[in-house]
C-alpha cells in the first residue's frame, strides 16, 4: 500500500469540509485521534506526536529528550492511548520501542481515511512491523517533517 498517497488523498477529502485544515491537524484528529476542537492545538499536538513516532521508530529517544520540553512532551505522548497501547519500555519509558514483533499487529480505525476512489475505508488499517515503519515514515513525508535532534 502506498501510505503517502493514502494520507494525501484522505487529507484532500477532509480538507473539502475545512479549507484551513493543516496536515498536522489532520494527523492529530484522524490518525492520533486527539480531540481538541481547536485547530492550532491539534496542529501543535499532531507535530509533537509525529516527532515522538519518529523518535521511537528511529531509536532517537535519549537524544530527543536532552531538551527538557521534548522530554516532557515525550512522556506525555507515551501515556496517551495512541502510544500507550503500542509501546514497551522494559525498565524505563524514556527508552520505549514499538512492541510490534512476530505476529503482533497494530490497527488504526478512523473514519478520516479514504481509498483512492474517494470511498471511506470502514475497516481498520492493520500494520505489521514493516508496514508500521513505512506508515510512520509516510507521515513524515506527508508533513515534510525534519526532526532536529
């Protein structure tokens, strides 16, 4: 599956109802499933959540947390449902990793994801470890996020 195209197409469809919808706000609302009813907060949280996804995926946890604000946001994100159910950390949450291995999978169940035909996808997206990593990197490409750590 082309996850970048999936995100781009879904974003365009959601943007038809809200022309001011940013890409981070889209991720916040429809992928991370935060509820704020405040576009600027959703935008901010979407960027931070994506940063934490990349940090965990690329194993940059400790470097990212050297900045105190990043450290606080990292800990908060790891305790939110999107992350909490998908990570493991052994003896320290500061070194968390995605818990996908073997037959474990993750699901994203969102009514804000659409097929290339424009039809809403009504079944959850299911990811194994390889697909999950590709999806995280697709979100980065989607937003043009450049993580500075």
